């Protein structure tokens, strides 16, 4: 009887081993965000799951298709205009720009394989979850739906580009959190006495926000100066790309093609990088390059402002040393600070 009981117990364990259904290893994309909150103990664990399911870019999407410059295959003409500061600036004519954009989109779509589309779409879906985590951590409850404000769309494209460039989802949360902190810092900072009265509060606070954000990213132990440059640049690239209403796959390809064309001549660079964006690229770089200085972000910003190294206005106000100038445009163009990726 004892041996039979033992056999019965053994058969029971054997049958459980064979017939108990196994739990499938599923992707975070299989669940709604509230379900993910119930499934995992912490949002950090969800971020780790996102990382485990990060898609790998198909190899062919990392290689630039060899094509002649767009300027060689379309009627390419430029014109000179006055910018907001009264500076003479060379840009593409309206007819050339229309032809340029048509050829640009043709090339962008030419390289989008089904594998690349699936990769980029999955990356975008994971980014949506990451941004929902940020919302939850900030507000204490799950978002009913993504916020589709203009700023949200820029951050979403920037986060997709960041992830494509190798940032982890945890790093992206640090990037976005520091961006919010810098915005709150700038909005809460009283107007310093050294800011000329002709420069409004929105302008100098925007300069301080970009400077402090990039400085703090470069100082952050989870990020550093290389990641700060990537994230700061991609935020500006997202603003350039957003107007084209592009998908994730198109955004990745368009950035690469535009970088190539913008590197070939200053007129193309000037056409796509307006004074707002040039100001932000410049102040982002100032924040990264001066992150090793001792002092608070405001103290270092003050020092760089007083030595005329901050662009503090987008408009023809204030003093020339705090404006976008042709020399500063040429500096960003020639040093290629805005291009941190292979193209």
C-alpha cells in the first residue's frame, strides 16, 4: 500500500509536469498600461521589460544607400533674405525647396523595408509605454490617453530617435525628467539683473532652460556628456521633423538624409535650421561643454552670459553678442555639433 501510494504521488507529480500549461513569455505590448501596473511591482520593472523587448534594427537600415546629392538631381537655386536680426542669409528658393522636399521624401520611403517599418513601429510603441510611465510617476495615476500636444509630439519623436541611437528606456526617463526639472527651474528663476530689459522673460528663460537641461544631463551619472549631446540634438531634430508629419521609420530615415544634405551647403542648413533651432543647438552645446565648471546651473549660465557665449533672444532686440549671427550659424554648421550619428 505504501509503495502504491508512493507510485500514485509520483504519477501525480509526473502528470503535473507534463500537463500543467506553461505561462507564455509575453511582450509588454500585449497589455494595456493599467494591466502592466498590476502585472509588475514597480515602474522600474516595467522599464526593464521594455529593455528586454527592444527590437533590433535590420542591418540594411543602418547603411546609407549611395545616391547622388539632391542638389545634383533637382534644379538647385538659392536666394538671399534678411532674418529676424537683419542679417543677410542664403536659403533655398521656394521652387527648389518644393523639389527638394519631394525628392527627400522619395528617398526616405525608398529605404523603408517591411522589416524596418516593423522595427520602428515597435520602438515607437515601447516609447509610448515609457512616456506613460513618466506620466504615472509624475501624476500618480495612469494616463487615459497620450497627451497629443505639440510638445508631446516633439518629445515622442525625440525619444524614438534616442532609442534608435542606443539610449536605454531608463536613460530616456532621466533625460525627460531633467528636461522637466530645467523647465521648472527656468520658470521659477527671477529675472537676473544682467539680462537687458529689451530681452523678454520668455527668451532668456528658454536659453537658461536649454543650457541647464544639457548641463545637468552631462553631469548626471546615468547619462554623461555623450548622451547629453545625443538627447539635446534629437530634441531639436524632432522639432525639424515634426512639420513633415512623419512616421517613426520616416523620422529615422529623414533625419539621416537631411543631415547629409545639410552638411553639403550652408543654404540648405539655413533653410531647415531657423533662428529658434539654431539658438537651441547653440545653448545646448554651451551646457554640455561647460558641465565641468563648478557652481550651480544659474551661476555658470551667468558667467557664460556675461562673457557673451549665450544666445539669449530670437528677435532683433538686445545686444548683438546675444543674438543669432551669421558667424554663429557658420560655427554650428562647420563644427557639426548637431550631427552625432552616422549619415
